[in-house]
C-alpha cells in the first residue's frame, strides 16, 4: 500500500462536531472524494452510542469526551496544516459551533491559503 504522503494531489480533511452534528457530518462525508485522507472528531458522552458513519477508506472517526475536541483539533492542525502554500495539497476544515473545537485559535492567513 502506498503511503498517504505520496499521493498527489493530496487532500486532507478534518471534521469536528458533537452528537448534535451527526447528520451534518454524514452529509459532508458523503460529498468527499473516495481518495481523501483525514479524521472526524465527534464529542459525545461516554454513555451515548456513536452510530457508525460511512467514511471514505482513509478517513477515520475518533470519539472524544465533551470538551476534548479542542485538544484533538489543535493537535491535528499542528501536524497537518501547511505552513506554506502547496499547489499539490489542499486542506479542508469543518468545525461545528457546538463543539469545543470552535475555540481553537487559527492563523487566518494559513487557513486562507488552504481554502
């Protein structure tokens, strides 16, 4: 299997939401190309069942406790957000206003370069 880092164009996505966003998350996932790479972070209470989300093969779903999505998103951004524009790479972010991740400070110039 080829490394995800060698594919071109390389497209990374991060979706972050809470239990109230599951329908929206599934809708966004349904629109993604099959070769996209990324993560979905869902804040959900430990006693609530997380329904299975249909994802592209290289997109994983991570369940986190309420209030922990901000740390998960900050770590993802630190690893995957490019510090310089790269025409062979795109990054897409969707962060729910209902998630603790909406409090993560983003460098607007870096985000603008990736959109």
